[in-house]
């Protein structure tokens, strides 16, 4: 699975990257700023971890640009804990799956990743069942 990680703070970025690398099914691509978001052009990512601070307009612009490029990637927003309540209104607007508060709580992070893997596996299995059903109907 392809994962894009776009985060300014090198400490948070490294924590997320190392955490994701614990899962062999993930291939992690790291980017910073608009150059990181631009990696989504012509390449499909299953999920994106994006650092957003509503007090920094450049990071909010990244959120807008990301959704203009790709509507389908599952989006996890990394933001300081003080911002989560303020950003709840944006959850539906940008189809944000979850917020991950900074500083990171590793139990929360790994729980979120585990749930993502379960959903992804279930979607793949469902697609396989459907394609098998169609193949059997043709025979």
C-alpha cells in the first residue's frame, strides 16, 4: 500500500515514518509542503498523513490542494491538540478520516493504522468476492 506523509516538523515526520515502517505492507513516501502534495499527480496513494495547523495558512492551502488532486485517498490530519476542535468543521468538507493529535500518542497512532489496515483488507476482500461472483456467473 502506498502512503504519502507530508509534515513540516521533522520530529513528528520521523515518528510517523518509523511507525509506518513497522508494517511491511506500507511503502512510505515522504514529502514536505507543496512539493510533497505534487507527488500525488500521476501516482495513487492509499492514504495520506498531512500535517495541518489552521493558524498557518500554507498548511491549510496544502489540504485544499490535496483534495483538488485526489478525492479518494484516505486522509489523516496531523495537528496540534489545541486545533482538533476548531478543525472538526473541515472534517466533512475535506473528507478527513481522522485527526491525529500532536504530540503523538503512539497507542492512538497504532490503533488508527490498525483500523485503516482492517478497512483496506475488507475492501480488497469484498472486491475479490464480487469479481469471483461475476466470473462464476459467466461460466
